[in-house]
C-alpha cells in the first residue's frame, strides 16, 4: 500500500521545474496550468491507475523467474496492449509533438549479444546450406568466425544502411563482459572500429549491462567506464541483458551510475505497455516518495518475445505489431522496438523491414533513444 505520507508529500509538491511535473501538468491551454487538480493528482486519486504507473505489484513479488524477472503472467494487468495511463493523460489535456510534424516516434534499438556465430550454430547453418544445394555458402560458413566478410552477425553497417534508407537511426546496446562472465563471447575492444563507425555516422552506442549489473551498482559503474574508455565518449543509455530489472532499485542504481535514460522496462514474455505508458516517463519510487531522476523510454516490442516467448507465427506477430504501432500513433506516443543483430537474417529481417516500411507510411519519427531523450529533455 502507498504510504499516506508519501502521497501527501507528492500532492503538495508544486515544483513545476521537474520533468515529471512538466509531463503530467503540461496542457494545451495556459489557463489550466494553475488548476489545483493537476494531472498527477488525478492519477493518484485513481488508485488502480497509480498502482499501474508505479508498478506497485512489483515491489514485493511472491514469485520471480529464474533470472529474477517479474513476468507478465504474474501481473494483475491483463490488457497490456492498451496504454491505460497514457490514454488517461491524453484525455486530460496532455499533448505531444515531434520534429517535422511527425505523428509519433519509434525508438529503434539493437542488443548485441553475439558478434559471430557459435560453433554449433555455424555447423547447423552449413548443414542446412548443403541440403539446399548452396555449396559455396556451406564451404565458407566454417570460416565466418575468423573472416568478418563472411560473418552474418558482423552486420552493424548493413543494419545502419537499411535504416538510413528509411531516414531512420537507432541505438546499439553492446555488452562489455570480461572473460569468465556469464555469456561472454567477445571483448568490447574487438569491435572498437565498428563502434567508431556507428558513432561517426550519428547512430548511438549504449551499455548492455551483464546478467548481474541490474542489481549491482559497482558492476554497473565498472561496465559503463569500460565502454566509455573504448568510445572515448560519455555513455548515457542503458539496457540490461535478458531484460533483468528490479523495481525500483535498478532505476536508482542507474541514476547513481550517471545514466540519463534506460530502455529495459518491458516484459520479456509479452509485448505491450508494462506500466500503461506509451510515452517516456520519470519513474516514481514508492519507498522514498520521490521521483527518480532518470528518463525511462519503455520497451514495447522485442523480437524474441514475439517468436520465442509468445510463440507467434509471422502472421500473428505482424497483426500484433501492427496493432501496437497503430495504438502508439493514436496517442502520439513512443514505441521502442528491440531487434537483435542475430534476427537480421531471412524472414526475421523481412519482418523488420516491414516494420520500417509501415512506420514510414505512418509518418513516424524513427530514431535512436538518445535523440528521443534530448527531445524529451528540451520539450517536456
């Protein structure tokens, strides 16, 4: 239960300089700015909406999965495909605009867990190529781990070229693991040249925190510093490996570690709107009764969620993806999409192209998390 003292403290807070108050209180008519019954107060008066926005149910969960994640199947929220809180805010006068009159925004992101195929994967691909009669491809696949030209996962420039064709940019989240860390497959120094190419062309590089970083401030800081050393540039964005996240502690750690925004907050087992928001927001800590000084750009769609967790076929996955895009457009929101570099092949690549094409037709602003963060900071 929300502590009454925390509720009263927040209701009395009239500091309109904070971003959360700008987001909650900004309305089209200037005369509405001084009304006592602000949008944030209205959310708090609706216990169900406030509990959804703050994710109260995640503070003391009775069950987590083996990775310490709060899964959608444990949530009391059933209609996750409708952004209930954003819908409420829009109905109460909140409005959003995007550059060049765009209708809504799509935050394109890629988690880089692998930069070359594993031995078993390579062997399996070679066998499939032989069965299809693709003898040249079958012969070069075993060498893809040592020759980047033949490496299907060394595809950062191809991804950028594809997105550039649609006037889009994206964020690449790279792991910075050390030998011995769980899921270590490459060192960040191996991709230094590619990182430079990504940054030089206006795309973003963010930190993909390892398995334990979400709940370990020291680990989070160390990995951030390691990536910054290679980039020779400050890292402002974060997403944790396997979408591991602890509400609200991970947000607090991210703030203390010096990140500006996060994009982890989405369910691993179901696409949609985890806390009813299809807009970036500043989280609220029910334990302290204070807003957390970090922007969350919530995750809406992940490739592995559609195909591995929800077990959808391509037609089903597209119908749901189309619905979510249409919904975010309707509320002039931001839809974050995570498409791994390992999914940039075959039918999965065609599915990603279809997303880009559909969003282009709908006049979406398709860009990186950094660009959305800067826009939000300047305007809301």
